């Protein structure tokens, strides 16, 4: 179970944006605040190649970046990004680390980032287990409601023998489906308890080293 928790892929918040939109709007390009953009990218741990994306976005508006202003401000942003306490936040948010910190900074940043990743993954697995339980409960309620409806239908007067046999057959099927759904709920609850325990152990191992979270 622990292996399962620790091997779930960390999804970067930037992935959904790849290829979907430009990194800067026309107004941002024309404003030319390359220092501000560089600082923000550094603060968000963007790779240095991010400037190439901005250049492509602004080229259509005839705007060329100022690399000196951008990278100087980016370095300032990175100093805040590469703090050990921020490393935990980055990992817990499920964001990808792009290797932007210096080796000296990484000595404190990476252990905190890895702790954050472990918590993020544990919470994701726990959330999935909770969802499975809710889905199983929903299936049970659905089958129960359908079974009750068919039983009421069977009690109606004026039904032909063929209609009654068809309803009885559906009732038998629904009882089987209900039995299966209840079994799935027991399995989902067992899985949830196991995952909850593992998540609790991971969170306890991290402790309060990173303040309130």
C-alpha cells in the first residue's frame, strides 16, 4: 500500500497549459514589464527557457523581451522560491520542480519538497478511496430504488403472466446487482481504511516541521 501511495505521478499545474494558450497577452507584451515578469516566473520556479515562450507570445505584437531585466529579476524571485519552507508547499501542491535552485539551496529545498510530495500523493490516494466509497454507496441506493420500483410494479393488478415473468426476472437481476454493489462497498471501505492508515503515517512522519498546513 505504501508503495502505491509513493508511486502516484505528481501532476504539474503547468501541464494543462502546454500548447493551449500564449504565456503573455498583448497588453502584457506592450507593457514591457520584463522585470516583473521575470520575478514572477522565478517566484513560481519556472525554468529559464520560459523567456523563450514569452518571446514567441510577444513576437506577433512586434515586442522583443529584455533578457537582462528578466533574468536579473528572475534571480530575485528564485531566492524566495528556493526556500525550504516553500519547497514543502510546492511539493504538497503537486507541482513539478524544474531543477532551478542552486546545489546549496537544494540541500534544504529538496528534502522539504519530497516531504510535500509524499503528503500530496497520500492525500490524492485517500481522496480516490473516499470517492470509491461514495460511488459504491450511490450504486447501492440506485439498485435499492430500482428494486423497490419493480416490486411495486409487480403488485399492480391487470398484469399478464408474461409481464409478471418479465418483472420477476428484472427483480432477480436487481437483487444480484445489489448483492454485488454491497460487496463492492465492503471492499471499498476496506481499501479506504488501509489507505487512511498509510496516509496518517506519512503525515505523522512529516509532523509540524513546516508550520500549520
